[in-house]
C-alpha cells in the first residue's frame, strides 16, 4: 500500500467516525426533552414514568409511552434534598447513578485533543507533499530520479558538441563496463563539470549520459539545497549521496552549481553565508569520500565557472572539466537537422544556409528558430516550412516583433530611413563589415523604429584592428548620415554610441591597439570567462592608473570614435546621391533586401576599399540569399 492510499484510507475512517458520533448525538437529542422539575413530578403522579435515574446534577425519567412529539425521555434538575423518600411513595422504580466517572472525565479531555491532533496530522501530510517532506523530512533531498526509460534522451539527440560528447562517452563506458576500464588501474572520474554559455545543451548532455548508461539519474538544482533553516542544505547533500550509493551505479546531476558552490570568503565584510558554506563544505566532504568502485558519478553544470570555489575544481573532486561552447557552422547545421526532424521542410530549404546566418546562436536559440519558422508557416496555412519562413524567424528573434500599426510622422520616417541606410551603405563599402541581409523602417521590438539586419557568414574567433575599426565605422554610420542630411544628430544613435564606446575602450584598455599608449593592458580581468562572440566588456581603467594615463586613455578612445565617424561621413558625402536614392526607395517600400540594396548602391563599387570586396562577395553569394 503506497503513501497516498494510506492517507486516503485514514481520512475516510476519520470522516466515518465523525459522522457516526454526530448521528448518535442527533438521535439521542431527538428523543430527549428538558422540562422543569414540577412537570417531571406531575408526570410521576400521573403514572406515565416507567423508570427514574438520579444523578448528581439531574434526574432522568423514561416514559412508558412517548408523548405526542415523540419524546421518550424527560430530563430535569432535582430541587428537594429528600427526593428518595418522596419517590418511594409513587410506586415507581428509581435508582441513583454517578454520572462523572474518571473514564468520562478522561474522554472529555482526550477526545477533543485526538480530533485536533488527527486534523493537524492530516494537514501536515498535505503540506509535506508540497514542501518536500515537512518539518520532519526537511533534510531529505528533493532530487528527481529518472530511469533510462524516462529520460528519453541519448547522444543521437545531442548535436553540435562532438568534443563534449567524446569526453562523456568514457563516463558511459566506465558505468557500463567498469572491469574493462579498471584492468590497468584506471578509475572513473569522481566529478565532471560541464561549463559553457547558456543554452548550449549542458543539461541535455547530462540527461543523455544517463540515458546511454541506463542507470538511475538524480537531477537537482543547486538552489534547492538552500533553505531558511541552518543545516538543511548539508543534510540534503548527505541524503542525496546516500540515495545514490544505495542505487549505484548512478549519476548525480547538479544544475546551476554556482548557486551552491560560490567561492567562500569573497564578501567577508557582509558577515558571510554560514548556511551556504556549510552546504558547500558537506559537498566537498562527500566528494572526498567517494569510493570509485561504487560507480557513482557526479555531473554538474554552470555558466559561471569563474565564481566557483577553488576547492571544488581541484583534482580528485571535479577531475574532468568539459567546455560546452557555442557550435560552429557544421554544428549549427547538425543541431538544425535534429530539431527539424518533425518539421516538414520545403525541397529548396538548405539548413546549411540557415546555419550560415545564425553565427553565435546556441542550441536553444536554434531550436527557437525552427519553432518560430514552423509558426510562421502555420500562420499562412502552408504545408511546409520554406527558407523565407526561417528568415522571418531569425528577424523576429534578432530584431523583435514587427509593429506596423505604430504611427510615425513623415519626418521621423525619413530620419529613420537615413539612419539605417547610413549603417547599410558603410557596411557595403567596408571589407571587414558583416553582410547586410535586410534594411527596414518598420518598427520592431520595444523601441526600435527600424533596423539593419547584419549577420556574419563565417565564424570568427579573432578580430584584427582593421576589422574593429570597420565595425566602429558601421556603428557610427547612422549618426554620420543624420548629421550629413539633417545637419544634427538625433537620439536614435544612443545604442550605437554605447556599443561603439565599449569596443573603443576595449581596443585601448585590453587589446593594446593604440600606438601612443603602447602594448600595455590597462583593464582588469573580464567579469566573466564565457564572453559572447564579438562582445565588449566595457572594462574601465583600474584605480592604479595615474591621472595623466587616464587622460591619455580618454583621448585615445575619443580619437578612435571621432576617426570612425569622420570616415563614415567621408564615404557617405562622396556618394550622397546613392544615399538619397536608397532613402527614397526605402521610404516607398519600407524594406529592402540584399539584392535590391546592391542594385541601388552600384556606384559604391567605385570605392577602392569596396571594389574587391563586393566582386568577391558577388561570386560567393551566387546561391539564392536566405533573405
């Protein structure tokens, strides 16, 4: 009999008992009538009473025949001390009983207490189901246990992280065949730490390991160990590892390990976190107490490895650290194929082209792209998902939802069109800029009145100074176009200025790309180890820099930004007629794709810096554009 059945049976018995007691009380009350003693004595004189019972507080008489209202018992309080003598003269049987016995007194106290305790126990069990065991079971682990059939994930369902899968396959083989791998003295790693940016598939990989090994899989989040009571986290750690040892071979997976394993003593002034540190200490003790022959493996995942306690990362605890990074182009293609298994695709859809314009997307982002593309095709009642559906899905994710009903004045529309084409034309003219897929003045997202969709066509791991300068020029191209056409900038360039300033500061502070300051790093370590691609940290100079050096840094950053804006202004001024023609076309059509933009911007081929780039890209992009 399981726990829920026992609880339901106890509840049913308790309810039936209450109903039975209520029925007895109601039945007795229906036959009893409380009368004055004078009425009671009158009934005695008339001979209607068959039996009398005298108590300490009242006298009870049973009628020979029930009265007109069906009452058979009369109850009254005696008022004369010589009652017994007087009753003897009426010729009826009478007796004296003691109503207040120790049994009745005890039951009068115990029964209400039992009812309250039973009700409290019932409510406690109900609350325990939602609070992980209640007060008596608060130290029990909240880990969910999955067997092989319920994980439903194997290595074939994970794509784009082949190196990580290779590292984890050894764990599976260790669990499947420990004798073979231990014949030369090797032991299974005690702990494996999966670290990488968000959405790269760390949790999915852990579930795939359990599915491949076919062993119990204990899954819990790092935040579930911490409660308001001191010592609960450590108790739950002990209980979790004890459960895993009983069901070994098994896998323990702790997601978001940084919530549990933050470095100790980082903020000593704030008074510390005793509960968190006790929980971490218990985890370290359990890792040290691992017996490799038992067959229990600890997997953990985090996207912030830089804040973990060094004691967690030393050899003998997390022996193996696996980086689950963003996929490359081949990996993105494989991930798209996995998520597109249940989605009908049109014959012309080439997922490799979709992967080419999703540089920097993680596995979760690509899953969202496939889902959004299927939703776009569903809205237009299509039977298959086309390449245009994927393009609209990427635009929706990158730029936000279209808001065609937002009203914009004609002057603002012209200003937005000029700003966006300033970005697009400078990007077309510079060899180090990303490819322009679309320009639109349709409002998107929260506050964007227009957007220029640029996506790189190849993975970049390093960027040269020339490429960074081209990126600065494109970012400031919108502001340069506004000043060139309208004579003054607008607030629409605020986000561009923030991004450009971050890149310029990194070039000076971190990358040593200013000749006057030299190859010196003036910034500290980045705040996170797992930076997004082409991301700028916006690092500030350390406090140890002299005032003169800080002034030179500010001058260098300002010089980079002013040079990039002057470069963009010069390009657009020399091809003002191209800018005006493109602005008119964008105002008429609201959206220009890559082919339309290249046709309108043909005179840009005369620029020496852009001529070879455009010809080379025209040859490479002979295939149909996904835009």
